[in-house]
C-alpha cells in the first residue's frame, strides 16, 4: 500500500525542463515507481504524435523506466477499443502530452480509456501527469482558447468540457508567459464554484490524495479563488463588457508551497 499513497495527479504548465535537472519529470517518474515504472504516454493532443511520444519515450527510458507504452490514438473508435484496458492495467503512470486540448478532448472524452484513467488516478492506483494541453483538460470545465491583453470579459475566453480528473479546478497553462490572468479571471467569473489555477511554464501543481497540491518548478502558480466574492456583474452584462468582481482572492505560490484546495488556504509556505 505504501506505493499507492505516493501516487498523484500532476498538472504541468508546459515547457517543462527536459534536459537539465528534469525535476518535474523526475518527480513523475518516481511517483510511477521509479525503475519499476510502466508509463503510458498519450500524445494525441499533438499533430505530430510520433515525434512527441518519441521524446518522452527517450526521457523516461533514460531515467530507467521498466516499460513505456505509447497510446497513439488518431480517432475516437481507437479510443473506444477495449484492448486499451489491458494496456492500462499494466501501467503505474500515464503522461498526457501537450498540443491542442480541444483535439485531445474530441478524441478521448467519454471513452472507456479516459473513464478508466480517471478512476484509477482518483483512487491513487496510478500517477497521472498532463503538460500544457494535458494540464488544461484536468478540470470538468476547460479553457479551450481565448485572448489576452484585455480587461476580463466573457468573450475573452472560450470554455468547453474537460476530462474531469480534478473536477473542482479550472487550469490555464503557460500562464504568466502568455499573459493569461484576464482570461482565467473571466473563466472563474463564469464558473464561480470552481478554483482557478494559472500554472507557469516549467511549473507543476502536484495534487496529493489529502486534498492539497504542492508547487514544483521554476515559476509560480496563481490561485484565483472566488469563494469570498461579494458581488459580480457577470450575469448582467454583455459578453464583451468589462467584468466587475468584488472580494476575489488571489494567491501566488512558488516552489515548495502547499495549498489546501478543498478549503482554499495555504497550508505550507516555502522556505
């Protein structure tokens, strides 16, 4: 049972270090069981799945993983193939690569494969990581696209249904690198029962089974918490009108910080 308690769900903001210390990828590798790891790689968010899968095959192979299984799914019928169940049963971890989150959900949402991954990850039976697009799909609600450089407003963000691995959050990635604060606030204004997580590049939210996540990496995770909001004009204005939100809480968390996302509070501060 000790191995199971080490498993986790990891949302990575994209452009994680693949060359030097590889801290985030090393953490995932160890959560999968280290040398005993059997890692499934899902590259179908990418338009060049062979190349991107090959990159991670080499990385995890060089780390010493026992086996790496590429789940190269090009259409929905493949995602519904029951033989994936046998493959997934052998895996101690699953890694979802970057690309286009809309493409990823179009291929895999509501398939038996994703249902099984979600169940095993939430039970702590496997480690699950997603980077960039693979992080964007973590919540029930997903940011499918949008703009930047404007005041928060509903038209700034395109919403869709994600894969629901951590249903309570809405994840935006490449966050400060691409100036996405306004679109995350816009998304949270539209879904005020969720917690917004803006994850910078080479930065990861590692969700433990106790309801907290820990920050790993070189950047910051911006938490947008609407639980104490006293007023918003969101229901009453046009889609392109500026949003008014009172009482919105924002936390900036760096490497080593831990946040209890079920109760909306910082529980450990990095030293």
